[in-house]
C-alpha cells in the first residue's frame, strides 16, 4: 500500500512559512547588489526595519552596517564564495548589536549564519538563503569560562601551584609548565607519568601515593605529602591535592589536581619537631628525679601531723605528673607529625586497662567520683596498650578538668557490631555545637568565660584522635552546654576464628 502523496503548497503558503521562520533572508545572486527578495519577521525585527523598506533593495542598502562595524566586507566575500563554489558557507560567530527601543541603547549580540545556494535549471546559483541564529548566550558562557580559566591560571602562577589532569583510562597526563619545574626540569620539558612517579621516594610511593590513589577512586578526594628526588640528587617535599571526575555511570575517568612545593615549610616543621623532641627528652630526666624525691619525701614524712606538708606533697606530685604527661604529649606530637609514631600491637584486656587507669587517677585526684560500668567482664583487644591507656587517661583528665569536684564521671565499655565502644560521661560545663566540630583539631581551645582559668595546649584530644585513627577506630563526642559531655571511642575487635570452620 502506497502512502498518500504530499500536498503541493501554493506560493502564498510558502511565503507565509518563510516569513514566520526564525531568522531567514532570501537574496538574489546578482552581485554586487544582492537584491533582497524576502525576509522573515524575526530577521526584520533584529535589524529594526520593516518589510516594505527592504524588499527589492540591495542587501547592503537595506541593512546598513552601524558605524564602526566592519562586517560588510566579510558579508560580500561570503556571498561571492557561495556563488563561486555553489556550496553553503557558514560563519560560526560574528557580532552584530541590536537596538533596544525601550532602553534606546544597542545590546551586544552574537550570531552564526549559514548561507545556502539555490540553483536554477542550468545549475547556476540564482539565490542565496541566509539563515541566522542568536548565539549570544553560548558566546558569553564561553567567555566566562575562559575568564575563569585565566583567573585560575593567574592564581596558580601567583601561588606557584602546578596543575595537572590525568586520564584514568589510558593514564595520559596534561600539566602546566610549573609541574616540570617543581620536579627539577625546564618548564618546556615533556615528562610522562612514569617518569614523575620514578622521582617519588619509593617508600612514600608504596605507603602514601598508592594508598591515596586507591582512596581517591573510592571517595573522590586526593591529598598527600611526599618526598621527591630532583635530577641533581636533591630532595624536595611536595603536596598533591585533587579530585576524581566520574562519567555518567559513576565510574572514575579523570583525576584533576594541583602540586605545590612545600620544602621550606616542611623543613621548618621537621626542625621544630626535632627541637621539641630534644627539649622534651632533656626535660624528662630532671622531672623523673624530682618525682622520685617527692615520693621519698612522702614516704618519710607521711602520715604527718602537719596538714600543710600532706597537702604540699600531694600538690607537688600532681604538678610533676601533669608536666610529665605534657612532655609525653609533646613527644608524641612531634613523632606523629614526622611520621615516627609507631604502634606496638598486642593482645590485652581493655576493661582491666580502664580499671587500672581509673585507680591511678583516683590516687592523684581524690575529689572526683569515677564509676566504671562495663557491659561485659572481659573484652580482649589487639592494640597498643600504652597508647590506648594514654587516650583513656586523657579523656578522664579532660572530664575532670571541665567538671566540679564531687561530681560523677561514668565510664562504660561494651561490644557493638564487631567493635568495643568506650564512653566517658561527665556532669561538667558542656560544649556548644559550634566548638564541637573543631574540638579534635590540633591546638584548638574553646574560648569563653567559663574556661579562662582552665589550662591546656589543645593537643590532648588531637593526639587521642590520631591514636584511635591509627588503630582504624573512631572517636567522637556528644554534648550540650551546661549539661556535661560524653566522649566515645571505638576499636575493632580481633576476628574470632572458629576451630570448626571449614
């Protein structure tokens, strides 16, 4: 069965369709006049003219070019090329401002045009159909993108940042000249990803870069600091930061990022950590001696009939203990930041550790009521016993520091989904929500009237977080102002292997 033939439209219908089309103009190929034969309403509106004033006139007479607009030569050349080649000629983009009758000002507009030849029976170009499209939005969007990119490049140059873009499918790398300079090469040098990786310290590559790369594929963020070897043999430090770009199926396809040379700041940090470690180590010897003498005095003088002696020896011992704890914290901080904090993992019973720690603290801080409420009698963990004891002690001292004497501190432990969760709850002044988010940051201290007379350097909770983090555990807190606080940490329990497992 044949389809019905298409109806033949009358010339009047064609004329109406043409005039209502968006941005169309029909000119005769009678150079140099290019007489206008028909124009759509949209085309006329753009130029601010009416149909009777342009039909039958030459193109450049009907549509005079505004002063300062040098596009008439281009238009003539385009029309000539259409006639000579009998092929359509496209103009991807040009500027032609449009007069706004309301504001009485010209508005910046950009257009694209297609100039299509219409041939006669002898295959000669008889007419040219001009169709235009408003591309102002696209051009301005492109200009804005270019402006942002230029600003990004200027910012990168000002901060000496190198930028890079790695294709995860074929591992090709695009980068700014600054990257080559950071790795010790002239800026115009082309270096491959393999060559860059070969300059990274092998230990850092294995322990840091590969892990960071695998993490970026999962979570989308990329951040690490490593040592690199320059061609002259010198060692530098760099910080690389970036993010993962995924496709429509959420598959990682690109890594974008920056590289910054941080050698000077890293060397300053290493010198600072070395100094802290040395100073702290030197302070430990006299403090140990001082503590021993206080203990000897305590044994010889107590019990004493002089309450002042009893109180003075107790306070002296407490202050020495605080100083020793602070020195240990500073040593751990310097080890942590230099990557030298090592964990000595072994099996131990965490409830006993909690009980022993509470007993030690009760001796030096008798004014507080500390209750331990374990959910189970025995909970074995595999961890660094000394470091976990340090975390427990730190959280208990923190609870006492921000609570009044005589108030209750409750410690609990329980198994939760393959982890042991320890909590320490006090009845102290609490912490507002604004400060809670920053509480575990290094050197952060809450500043308000209630805490003006409470001493501390703001490193205890930071160290606790880093110790728990290195045990693959979690640490967090809950609190309301004037209603106390609860600090939690959890550690993964050892995997129990059944003797009957197949």
